[in-house]
């Protein structure tokens, strides 16, 4: 007996030998090797026909568009049979310009017929590297022209993650709405609950990175920033009224307007030291305070009651001084100087 190994039955992808030959079938083979000691004869069948990969470069040159059948898929690759003995491989990154395509097995189906472009020839592995996406125009080449920054676009929610919402745009590309760009008033974790896959929404183009193939989108930017509007009217030094919404030992959160909050530290309650703010304030109390700092980056307002008290003291002292001067004010400048000298 001689052994015809499955790897020597075909130049193509090895298959189950029982699917290629049957018991009792007569075959013409070639003797590849004979080991006298073990009396083992190795046989070959594919060697009777020319190796189709020998002239693959002339029949499948780089840049050529080919057509083949998907014979096997994994998460990262699809294997394409072009002809018996000639196989190509498409990496998942070469299937679409959309960077969110992560699984080849979900993008193409086994036995489906696809077209691709030859990128390279690997003679050692006997495979062609193919690209499906190169048959389409690169949507990132003119992305800045099609989607100018600050323009409003519509798209469909394709996926919702822990860090944001992916929106499908024309050209089979996705843009990301980060959690921080969903709402001015709510936290991202709260605001994202209002969306689900398949929703069509409007967004604003915030930035485009063509090299990294990323588009940043915003939803909250469709409306006016309440913090910016408020601080344009109430700048640092303004006195505002608000309601205490939360209190701890070190300070209190004050709701000043719709979606606008400030923080009042215990050290800013007055001249006297307060060990525990909860002993002085409680939720629901109305309070008047002065804006002593505006942090536009963190969108925080720092409040102070002590600053109002100090302003009132300074105003009272000034009024008192003015009254003293008025009571002793001479009729002429000379008299005023003389009076001041006598006083000194």
C-alpha cells in the first residue's frame, strides 16, 4: 500500500479525503518517496498537474480585480477561492472603510461571491492579499468638504457604548457623540438612556481627524449653552439668589437657575468659622450669595455669603465717613485744609 496524504491530493485548500475519493476508486498517482526500512510509500496526486501558483503573478497581477467564493471565515479574515489551488485572503480591515467592522465572519458569509483587488502575493503561504474596500472610493478623502465643522447632519444610531453613541453617516462611516456632548443639563450616563439603536437624530460636526478616520459629533451643541448665557449676564461679582439642593459638612450646592448650580464652601458662610455646614443650612433654604469665581472649563460657580457681608461693611464705613466729613465741612478749600491740620 501507498499513502496519499490529504496535502498531496489538491493544490487548493485541503479537504476531507472521503469527500475527494471513494473506496474502490482507481487513481493514477506519482511516487514521491519510498522508505525501505519502514516499507512506506508516499504518493502524490496533485503533482500530476502543474502548480497553478507558479504563474500566479501573471494571471493575478497586483491591482487586478478578481472574483471568488468565500470558503472560510474567522473573526479577522475571510478566505476566498479564486480557482482550484489559488486562494486569497481579506483582512477585516480591508473589507470596509468603516473602522467599526470588527468581525469578518459577520461581514461576509460562507459560499457568498465577492469582488476584491489584489494587493500583494505571498509565495511562501501561497496566498493573495485582497482588499474589498479599495473597490470603493475612500470616504475620508473629501470628508472635510462633505462634512464641514459646525454643520448639522442627520444619522442613525448604530451603537451605544459606555463612552458614547456611534452615528452612521453617509459613505458608510460612523461619527461619535461622546457622553459629555449629549446634554448641557444632564450627565452623559443619564442623557444616553434616551437613545436606542435605529433612532435618527441630528448632530453637529465638532471636529474631523481624517488620518485617524474619526468624526466627533455633538447633540447639546444644537442648543444654546445655558452656562454661557447665564455667566454672560451674571459675571463675577454679581449677587444671586438660589435654593440649597444638597448639603454636607464642608459646603452646600445651590440651584441658581434652570441647570445652573453654584457651590458655597463653609468658609464662605461668614466671618465666624463654621465646623459643620449642616448645622447652619438645610436643603430647601433660600440663600443670597455673591459669585466670587467662574470656572468655564469645569462649568462651576463659587459662591460667597461672607463677600456680601464684607461689601456691606465697607459700604457702611464709607457712608459713616462721608457723614463725618459733611458735618465738619468748611465753606472753603482753605478752611478744609486748616480743619484737617487741626484734626491731625
